[in-house]
C-alpha cells in the first residue's frame, strides 16, 4: 500500500474485508504516479451504517454541507475537509457480490483521484443557461436539479473511461450491471415526469448517469460492453422507443470534451439536453 494512502477502520472490521479493501485500492493506485496522488487520500472502512450516518451528520452540521443520504450508496467520496476521503461500510455491502463492491470502490477512488477540487462540486448558471432552461419550464431550482444530475453523469463518465483504459473495465461492468438490475424507481420517476417538459429534462439527466458510462465503455472497446447496452435497453424497456434512441444518441455524441474545463463541458451538455425536442 502506498504510504500516501491511509486505511482507517472505524469499529470492529472483519480482517478479510479490510484486506480486500486494501487490495482493491492498491490495484487502482498502483496505476497512478505517486507524485500525482492527492495528499491525505484516505479510505475509511465503517463497521455499521449507524456509525457512518452519525459521522456524515456531524460533518454536515460542522461544515454546513447540504447533500442527500450517503448511506444509500455502496461507497462514497467527499473532500469536505480539503482532502479526498472515501467511505465504505461493511454492514451496507455485506450481502452484495464481491465484484460489485470492488467496482464501487474502484469507482470512488477514481473520483477521489480526478474530482478532488471544489470546481467539480460548484456550478455556474450563466444568463444563457437560465434563459434556455426557462424556455422549457426549468426555473432556477429545477435547473439546479438538472445540472446536478448532469454533473454526476459527466464525472461518472470520466471515471469509468479512465478505469476502462487502465484495465478495470471489468469492475465497472459489474457495478453498472447491478445498477440496472432494478429500475422500478426510475420507471416511477418517468411516469411522473413524462408529461412535464421540465421534469422530463431532469429525469433524462438522471438516466444519463448509467447510460453515458455504458456508451463510453463501448467506445473504448471494453469486452461485454455491447451486451451491457442491451441489458440497459431491457431494463429501461418501459421508456418509449423514440426517447430511448434519442437518449442513447445524445450519450454517444455529447461527453467527449477535448481540453475543455468541467464548467464549460457541463454547460454544453446542459444546453444540448435542454434544447433537444424529443427529450
């Protein structure tokens, strides 16, 4: 384990679980120049959900952070104290397959390596973006939701692309396959949003979180990624064919960015989604 990486156990952790976390973290970090590792990178292993939830609540109150419920995720990352921290809870993943847990940890380490600065968590709302958003009913609060989901899609896309090119596409395949195993919540969201232009945009932005990495893995040649795309289509078979095809095409052509910065990319993706008539 690289000396710049800390493994912190909170509570009574099964030794074999901790050893797996160390091994999986090392797999990814071994591919990174030690001089490019962010200082203070720490993987926190929590014994139970209650303690992890209490930690998050305490940190949020102390730092004024407003986010969702982090304990719903298999693993998370944040940099609220100025350095990247990854959190994984043994109780939360106890009945999850090892391949999926490995994929989740790889994914969050990728975020810690590539998205550890405030730029990736604060968003600009230009006059143009607000004007275009308003044209389809996205007032500022709704536009903020749409931008939030798109920011996740862009960051997840970048992480999956990097991991795939580094040889860890297999772990992201396992993770994404688990994410599309149950789309009832997404189906319900679509039923509510389908007749509202503004809510449709927000819902489509949320769907891109999974779809854009799938398309990226196909583009970089990950084995079995085309089969995963077919599984995605089956999982989202309740989405009308016209919208499904348009969303897939949008994901295929939108997330390449060249040398553009994150904020510029985010606005470009947002304007592209908002102005597409079929989405």
